[in-house]
C-alpha cells in the first residue's frame, strides 16, 4: 500500500512539473434538465469535449464579435434531489459561473453587450447540479482510493464535489441555434490541500471557461489557440 501511494504521489509530481494534475474529471453520465430549447441536435462529445455537444456547421463564428450573456440560472429536473444547498450559496455559484463565462469571452476579444443586434450571439447557461465535497473524506480517499464500483454506480467518485451545466448560443436576432452543450464534472482523486467544500465545483467552472475560450478561438479561426 505504501509503495502504491508513493508511486501515485510521484506520478502527480511529474504531472505538476509538465502540465498539472487535473483537479476535476469528466463524469461518465449526465441527466438532461429541460433547460435547453432543443436537445435533438446534441451528440456525444469527443476527447476534450463536453459529454454532449452541438455546433452549427453552417455558422461562421467570425461574424459574431459581440455577445450578450443572460444571467446564469439554477435549473433542476423534476426528479432531481433538491439537496441542502442554501439559496445564498446557489446565487453565489451562479454569479461565479457567469463571471467565468465573461472571462472566456474577453479572452477571445468578444465584446459583451446588453442588447441584441447584428453580430451578437446570445448565451444562455444554467447550473443544473451543484454538490459540495465532503472535505475530510475527500482528502482521505485521495490517498485511499475507494473500489471502482463506487464510481460506476453514480458516474462520479464518492465524496467529491460535482457540477453539471447546460448552455446554448443563439443568434440574438433570429434565434438560430449556433451551438449547445451539456456536461458534468467532479473532483478528481489527485491529493489537494484545501478546506473549501465548493473547491471542486469552482475548479469545474474554471475548466469550462478555459475550454469555452479555446473552442471560440478555434471556431473563429484565430491564428494561435492555446489548448487548456
């Protein structure tokens, strides 16, 4: 056991030197909440993509230098567990996710605007799941992995924070669907030093923001796109 833990720590250290130990990982499954206007066009994502994604192949995204972002909402499916997250915490999470969306837009030189118009995409996003990690158990199981069946049952590991989002981009004037996605992420099992039970969720927001900026860069044909 000690040898396995040492090997795991060395592996993480090597990853930190070259790239970084991923703080979240994609879940194996996600439930649709009903937030999106159309799920029929979604297909399974490939490596680095959300679990489900759609990009309108007829759209030239270079024609959208501006974006209006609707306030991020909290959206649950009817059979979702309401949990014990307070309205104040949910409001904070929605505001945080919205800030990360704006950060991705500004990184790619897309101007945020308040009104629809020519060349303006409308972005809608919803946080459809937000679950805190059990910090003490999370730290413990980072060094003592649980059986793999614990992940198979729920699509994520036990005791880690989890978050699901759904989002879509439309033309602000015509309503044409430009793209849509559904994804779910959870804390990884890499050892982490923190006492914030929302850490995994915030790291998921960061990941989605970085991937959104990268995808926008590729879609707009920018010369140099840095893959996160």
